[in-house]
C-alpha cells in the first residue's frame, strides 16, 4: 500500500474503503512489521485481537492510533485520511466550514480535526540551511493600524504578529513566529538555523546589519527601490509570504497569535514538499502524527 499512488480523492477512497484498510496502512507506515510500544520502546509486544497490542513491561494495551492525533477519536479513519489529503493537497489550505461539508462532519468537528492536523506539520530535521540563504520578516494578522514605515517598529502591534523566514535557494524553508524583530531575536534564530558558511541575503532592516560579523551578508535596499542586485535579493522568501498571507486572509480570514505558528507550519510543510507527489506528502504526514493536542489545550486562553 505504501508504494501505491493516489492521484485524486476518488483513488484515495478506493484505496481505503474501510477502517481496516486505514489501520493496515498506518501500521505499515509507522512500524513496518516491527511493532513498537508507545509506553516503552524497549519492551516486548504481544499481538492481541482487534488490532490491539500489549506492552509487556507496562502491561498496557495500545493500537496504532495510541498517542497520535487519531487517539480516542470517534470519527472513522477514512474521514481523517480524506481530511489530511485535502489539507495537504490544497495550496492555500481549506477552511473548517468547507472541510466539514466535504467530509460530512460539523464545522466544530472539522475545526478540531484541522487543529490536530496542523499540530503535526512542524516537522524539523534540525539541519541548518546553507549555500545561498534569504532571510526576511513579515507581520501577519488583521489590519495593522499601527504599522510603521521602513520597519522602524521593533515590537508587535495589537493585531499583527512578526514571523521570521529563512529559505535556502532551491532548498528548504524555515519560518517561525517571533516575539519581536530586534537584532537579538532575529540574529539568534538565524544563527540557530543557518550555517556560518552560508551567503546571507536580506533587506536593509537595521536588525540585520550586525550579521555581517558572522556571515557573508549582502543587502538589497528596498527603501531606494532596489530589489535585485545580481544574485542578491529576497524575492523567494517574499513569494512565500504572499502565499501565506493569501491563504490566511483568503481561506481562514483570521488567526490568533496563539495559533499563528500552527498555520505557519502548515504552509511551510506544503512548501517544503512541493517537489514530491500528493501521495508522498500524504504518507510523510501520516508518519508524523504523534504530536497530539487536546481540545482543552486548543481553547484554553
């Protein structure tokens, strides 16, 4: 099943006609014939009836859904698979209202599913970006009445939150919500995620100036209407900002600062898997479903 391609929704439904076919696919992706206990990875595991297993060391029972986004769900896995397919294949995402209509659940259930799905998008292999890297920051949120000229404001406004992005040319993208846009904050994230041997390209924002002490740092001066200087530009990362903002404003309309990183992770995941097939993206997600969030955690605050 892992090697089977699902080129559209119909083929996905045909490939997973019932709950058992979904369970078999998850087991193959997660364990590949070697079942591992979520309670004690070193423990021997006993195969029980009804797709259940028993951890010898803890005496606890589990199945392939335990400690994943599917844990304790009352919805069939077919609906979850379809939801994941729709979220990962739509370039700008899908709203909870539309998802609810498409898979036949309430808007509230669809919102909870989407929130759980987004929690699993933050896949980071901790590999630093290298070669030619563009870095830029943007503000995401509602109408920013307090937005300043030339980015002189270092904090966050009441209705927008800053997001820092770094992208390796022809490579991966990393983006994260940051508390402010001071040198200390931006430099710390850049040095954490970009190799010192990289060529770093930014605009002339003052918080980037001292990075020349660490990197081969080149700047384009947007305030002078300079956007490209040879290979020096930030057009790639700015293109991603356009996709992110069109998705949030056009599909989701609003996101709180509390959940902004989840939305950013969603768009980063799709961007970093853009060269793969829909099936590869779908299976990659299913291999990273252990980052579970509860409904109480979602609504708290």
